[in-house]
């Protein structure tokens, strides 16, 4: 096989790509949390029937994206595979997926830069235009061997191997008009230059034609020759590309190798449920899912829309699981951190994914896992709910106030039942804000002037809410924020904040969240903070602060976005704006599930038998849950 020569540079060796050292915050476990860690180490009373080669149950594995974005290396892939083999393979986790742009020898490590510095990038490819792993990142791929040596090594470990690919044909192949394998067509016959992904500069769409089918046939033949077991094809589902989904499906059916077909991203239209189930094994129900409660809260409703659509071999996909240490290099703009999900939220996530059931694809860097995270991933009784061979969808039975109940029929005749507390821990109480702006919109983005007394307060909270529309990607700027004391004024940005949350990604000092200058309707700020709503930034104030001043508004990077959003309020507090979190009493009567009389009950997270009862009641912490097996 001929390889196009490229000027390979190992960008990953530079200090900018070294991951920050992060210590797990999962210390000081309470009594129940300690029980969960201990329970995960007990012998498994249930056998997990994992799904085989065609996703008869939802695949369970690891995906490189949440930790490494577009820049994962072979060494990092193998390190995660070794940890999976040692700790997760015994309970059913068995798939390793190399995500996003493994063919680029000079990855960005930050997706926000793709359309700035990688347009027209020279990508590793063969003589037929098909993309190959960049050998400087995947040394075993030299001499045209592609991913076969890596796949062989993973197979020898008892693992399966998957790759991410973009929909379409490389732009470089179309512009060079390379021949397609078989000789009947060229890349110019295949590519539609008017069909381009808006967030990745690598590909043109593929025409629904004999040439387009020949292209996808040649790609699938290559992937199958490598020993690929799983492909995730991106830019297929939102918008929905029915013709290309069908071409990929046909190509997969011709290679004589069972390969799981996953489509991405979402939201996949529910109106296409029959079509996607007929053509793919997995399909995304949402956009990219990250470690914030609003994202998890949304998945309840999206999964409820798809209940009943899943079946053996075909599963709605709630996306990767961002627990543990993530974002070592990623679209979050270089913000390595331990998951923002609370322990209660982590239990709710794993319970909901088990009940749905959704594919279980881990996004963390596995070797960094602590005991708590490992316990979540290795509880065989929870995993058995996800992997139950009956393949029934979980069903949302009720949603009253903040309490939600789900149930899933299991192959042995029992039911998995969960109670969730979806009460809004992150609600902001604006009644004691010392300043609240008018609603800012695309038409009136600001900036607004802020000048409020602090009265010697010890705390300062800068808050941006989403304006009530539930959109978490509003681009908001605090311009020239200053503290006024008797001695004069000082830039707030000279202080290190105590904590900062941001709706979509992290907050930035002296730049907008899109990486540019702070710009509110032409008002430029050289000093300030860029963030996404909803955002809460907390400062400990030095003594003697008398006033806070700033200008604030919607950044031009947000007002120019298409679609939803671009509504916010800016608020200033001198006390914590969150209300006190409260537990919620929740109960389920088993007669409502069609189960008469007292029933044996098992707490699946604690792995404890509970007394037989006709009704179960529990106090749920904010965003928490209980997961039961009712016989």
C-alpha cells in the first residue's frame, strides 16, 4: 500500500499538551458511599450476558474523546486498554474506541481551534484517498499497516477495537481527484463540495450514487481488514443524512465481518426511529454530553422520548460517560479536571444509563480512576440491568414534582425500579442579589454598566443565568471588573477565584469562551472574564472592599451564533446564590407495577437484600436516586 508522504510533527511532546496533575476529590466518603465502594468488590450473584459482535446488548467500553479530544496517542490508548483489561473486562467492559481525527499528524488538542488552524491540513491517507492513522501518534501504523497491529494487540488482550470516522470523503482527496479503489470512479465523482460539516474542516459529503457507494465500500473494506469491531460515524445524525447512513449500512453488510455501527452526534430525530433502527446499531439522542447537571437532567426527557425504540442489536445512545478525570486535552479548551458531577449525580447517571438501556462508553482517563469511580463501574448487579438479555427499554412511569420513577422488565421476570430526585440543586435565588441586569438578547446585548456597594463583604459571586430559555451555551463577558477600596481600585482579575462554573465549558480570564477578545457589540475589553451561562464565579474578597464596578453583556461570539440562546441576566451577590439543598421523600407502591403482595427487594448499589414489602420509601438527596430489583 502506498502512503502519501507528510511532514510529521509530534506536537504532543510539547509542554502545552502535558496534562495537569489532578487529585481526585472523592475523599471523605459518607457511610452510604463507603458501602457502595465495598459492595462493588463482592462476588457477583448475577451473570452479565454481554452483547457479542452485533450489539445484542448495549456495547460497554472506553472512548478517547472526553479525555484526549483529537490528540490521543497509541501509548495512551494502550494504557487505558491495560487498565480496562485488569479492572473492567471481568465485569463485561470490552471495547476500546479511538475517537476523532486519528489521521492528523498535528492535532490541536482543542477542538475550538480546528477551523482556525487545521483547514487544508495534510492528513495521512493511502493512494485511494482513505485516511490512515498518523504514524507519529500511532507508531505501529507505519509502512501502511494502518490500525491492524493495534487491533491485533487489543484482540490478544481479550478486547474489541473501534474507531471514529467523519461522514464523507476527505477534501484533500476530492481536490486531488484521487482514484477510488476499483478504478471505476474518482474522488471528484464522490464528493459534494457544497456539503461540508460546519465544525470539522476535513471532509466533503458523499453523493448518493454508485460512486458514493463505491467510496464507502472501499472504506469499510479497509476498516474490516484492520480488524475493526466498532465504527462511530460522526456528522450523520444532526442534520440527519439518511442516504449516507444507508450507504454505510450496505457497505457493512458486504464485508463478512460483524462491525457495530454507531451514528453521531444528536439529537437524532425521533421521527426517524424506524429508519435508524433498520440501518444502525446505536444512535445518539443528544448533542455532546458533558459533566454538568443540566446536561444530565435533559437526558431523562430525551431518553423518555426514545423509550420502546431500543431492542436487541439497536440502542438509543445517551453518549459517553464523563466521570473520573477528563478533558486532559479536549474541546473544553484545555481544562483538565475531575468530573463536576456530584456522587449523587454519578449514581443517577449510571442508574439511568442502565435502565434506558444506553451503550456504556467511558470518557475518563481510566488509569486515574479512584476507588469510588471504580466501584461505580464494576458493580455487576447494576451492569446486569443494562446488559439484561431480554433487551427491554426502561419506561418512565411517573414524574411528579421533582420525583421521577422508571421501571425495566428483566429476563428473569423481576423488575428494575429507580426513583430519582430531579430537583434543581443549581437553582439560583435572585431575591438577595445586590444587582440584576435587564434581560440581554441579540437585539440588546449590552454592555450594561454595573456599580454596586459591597459594604465590606467577604464574598463576591458573579452570576450569569440563561435568561430562562434553558440554553447553556450563551457567550457572556464581564468587562473591566474592578474592586474599589479606600486606597483606590484594583482589577478583579488579579485575584484568583475560589471556584468557577460555566454552562458549557470553563470560564476564561481576559478572553472570550470562543478564544477571542472580549467583545460586546463592539465594546472591547482587554481585562475581564468570558464564560457560558449558567455561570457562578466565587471570590474571597480582601478587607475593605467598598464597591464593585464592571460592564457586562453578550459576547459577539454568541450573538452571531445560529439557533437557540443569546438571552442572559447578569447578577452580583455577596452571599451564596444557591438555596439550601434538601432531600426529597420518594416512594413506590409495587401494586402500581402489577406486583401483588409483599415483594423481596434488593438495593442494587448497596447489594443488600431489604425486607419484603408492598411499598418502598426513601429519602433522596438532590439529584440522587435509588435503584432496586423487585422480584
